[in-house]
C-alpha cells in the first residue's frame, strides 16, 4: 500500500461544513510543486477515461491511450482560464482522503477539443452495503480565495434548485458506463421517479478551493510556526466561507488547498501535459 501524498494540516469535523486544510508539503527546502504535478498525472487516466477504457488499458495500447488522455484535456493556449486542473486535483484529493469511486468521466464526453464541461466538477460515489453515497464536487482553481468563495457559493445555491439537479441527473445517467459495477444502483438513485427527498440524505458536495497563500510563501519547510500560521489561515477562510454560505441543505466537505503559486503550478502542469500529448 503506497503512502498518502497530501498532508492534512487540519481536519475539523465538528463544524458545518467540515474543514480539511490540505497541503502538498515541502521537500529539499521547496514546496512540492513538481511532485504534486507528477502525482496528479498518476490519476489522469482514471480521471479522463471511461470505466471500460480504463479497465482495458494494456501494454500494447497504453501509450496511445495516454496520448488520448492528454489531448482530451485541451489543446489550446486558453489553459490559464480553464478548470480541468482543478477538477483533477479535486478528483485526487477525494480519492485519497475518502476512498471515493469515480462514477463518470466528464472529460470523455466533451463534444470537441477545448470544450468545457458544464455541471458538477466531479461525480463520485462512496459504496456501502446499505446505499450509494453520491459525491457531487465543485472545484475553484483560483489564486484569490475570496473570489473562489464568492463564485462557488453562487454555484452551490444554483446546484440545489430542483430543475437544475434533475437535469444534471439525466446528464449523469446518460454518461454512466454500463460495465461500471455500480451502474444499476446509481441509475436507480438518479431516476426521475426517485424523490430528491430520498436522494439528498445520501448526497454530499466536496468543495475544493485553491488560492495563493501568503503563509505558504513565507516558508520552505514544515515547522511548528508554519503549522500554526497555516492552521490559523485555514480557520479564517473557513469562517468566511461559513458566514457567506449560511444554511444549506446538503452535507459539504470543504477542502482548502494553498498554492505557491497558481501561476507557477499551472505552468508546470501545462508543460507536463504537452509532453504527454506528444507520446
């Protein structure tokens, strides 16, 4: 069993929403930017391929599939304003922290190169004997935390409107791979005849917010002072988020991920993506 990559600096589950303060950590007196990029790309095939395609990866087709995966993300220079990298980061974090199972690959269903994909940023489940817990994620891959909070709360309020949810459930159902082991259970949960009153108790929204952190910029190794300052930063942001959110009918897991910096990270991600596109 491989060790976890992410450092959970703080996890408070006695609040609503709960709080996960997550960091990539340090190595050799540097923030682990390149290590983070490598780790995220380990998840790229699972993130971008359908269940059947991912299960059918073989030695003879793996290079072509990796090239396909990289090209499916996007091929334009608009990457600085795109959210796919945030969605990939959310995918990796909830897979590692809650052992979620991806239900669909939204990237696979893009209509054309460089299209964005609307709706929830992640559709995962947590499987139990009693039920499927539906995880409908939102990611804001931003450099400014207050802009991220403002924008995500607007979307959260939209995403609990009955018509929006019902329409999104139809879109999700149409994308479920018939070979996925939990396909029938999820289709039943999302069926138009199933009341949202029965769906929502088994639904949660993981929210990932990234931002350029003043605290992270001050340090290049893990120490008590860093832990204390970044924890206080997480708590201030969490309070701001909760104050602006107010009452909300669904469970929210809030993940805060400080960056040093978004601009540098996204350049590294794009450089890696271009290499994969040329495999």
